[in-house]
C-alpha cells in the first residue's frame, strides 16, 4: 500500500498501477523511453524551500495582493500550516514551450503537454501553449492531456517500443523523472536530466542520490562500489553533443556520438556494477566505458585525426583487459579508508578509485 499526498498528481500513480495490472510489466529490451521537458527556469513552479514558503503562525487568511491592490487569490489557513506561493513568469514559460518544440523536432517523438484544463494554473499555461503552437503551425505535432490520460497514452506508447516526450510543470517533472526510469530500468539512478538555461547554457545531471549513503558504507566496509554511472556516461555524451551544436564544433560531435555508442555497448555487454562484493563494480564499468569509447573513436571515419590518436589507446586497453580487471578486482573484500566522510582525502580516494596501474598508465 502507498499514499500519494498530492491531489493533483496522485492519478498518475493510480493510472500506472491500473495499467500494469491490466497488461503486466514492461520489457526493458523492447520498451521505448520517456524524455522530460520541465518548466523550471527562474524558479518556475518552485516547490522546495524558498522565500515564499511560510509556516502560518495563527488561524486566518493569506492573500496574494497585486500592486494595483487587487486580490489575486486568498486561502483560509490554520496555525501550523505550510503555505507556499508558486509562480511562473512569461519568459520561462515561453522558453519551456520552445524547448519542447526543439526536442520534438529533433526526435520526431510523440509529445504531450501534461496539463489539466480544469486546473486554473494549468489552464493559464494552456493559453500560452496553444498560442505558441498555433503561431508556429505546430498544433498537429503536440497533444495536451490531463495527467491521468497522459499517463495512459504514454505507457501505451512506450510498450510499443516508441518514445514519448513528457512536457510538464516542475513538480510533475520531479515525479516523472523517478517514475519512468524505474519502470524502464528498475532504478532512477540511471536517469539523465537535461536542463537548458535561458542564457544558452545547459545543465546535465544524473541519478538519484538517496541511496548514496549505503553505497559509501559498502565501499568503506568491503571496497566495493555499486553506484551505476550509466547516467553520467549519458550526460557526458549529451553535453558533448550540446557543445557541438552550440559552438559548431565537429570534433565534439564525434566524441559525443562515440560516447553514446560506448554507453550502448556497456548495456549490450551487461557491464553495469553488481551489488555483491567480488563482482564487477563502478570501477570496472568505467574501464569498459573507456574501452568501448576508445574503440568507437578509433573506428569512426568522420575525423581521421581523432581515429589515429585513439587507435593505440584502443589497442592497449583491449590487449590489457584481463590484467586491468584483475588489478581493479584485487582490493575488494577489505575495508577502504577514504580519509573522511564529507571531507575525504583526495590521495586516499584516488588510490581506491584508480587501483589499476596498467589502466592509469594507458590513459595518463
């Protein structure tokens, strides 16, 4: 049993449970993926701790008053209530819509605005969305659905092996970037979140850090790190692709494409970390990512200079695979001293995380 303390978005989980009761689990090998474009810029729909969150001291009314003196809205509150004002300005809303348009144009995937016309906040966003899509003659490429209906359609789509873009507000972005990676891969630690900035930059973040303390505990007790860096590898490829597009840098494009190929090979060959000591962990997965990346760069034809540079690296990594894996695995099963918890000793950490002399020499 579970309780979702959110009246607006609980239907997402309710519909998900109903759907899988009807159809059974997804097959990760054949299912599509769900990308998310979230409304976040300039604290849009911010829901965490911020200047407009208040603990109410006594029973009464909270009013939102405009400069003109008009009351925008008001709420009856009681002592001890947490009252939070969540806003979204025009510039980040338009940027969000344009990011969605760009993503759909790049992927040609199904694209859904998860907005409920019966919810006043969403109704205002829908006005902006419809105006922008009509102005750009793109209404046929996008769908606007309430969260429950959007959930059902998205699940039906990815079951067919097709991808979908979930275009959402900030809170739903947080929910969905946990939900769909768990459904697709069994964990949200492998997810990648791309945040395009209003001034033209980008943030590429990954993973769910809630399990990190347990990972550190196992590392210090058994010298086995089970953290899966798949999300970081995805972020590396995407950031290089972003650099290639924004700076017209063809070499970055070659590196990005090869990084994506290496990530796929990592999955194809099941080289993700195991949970058990004595088996492959985060350090072996980094070796294999380096191996597959070097191979892809050595084989590609777009940039002969890059290929020539990585040919000997690829050859050395391939020839020394067994020796490198042996050196990485040997320290497992013993305690590891990081020299601290929040403030670790860089020298000790480097020794733990880079135990293979052969590997270090090849990539130095």
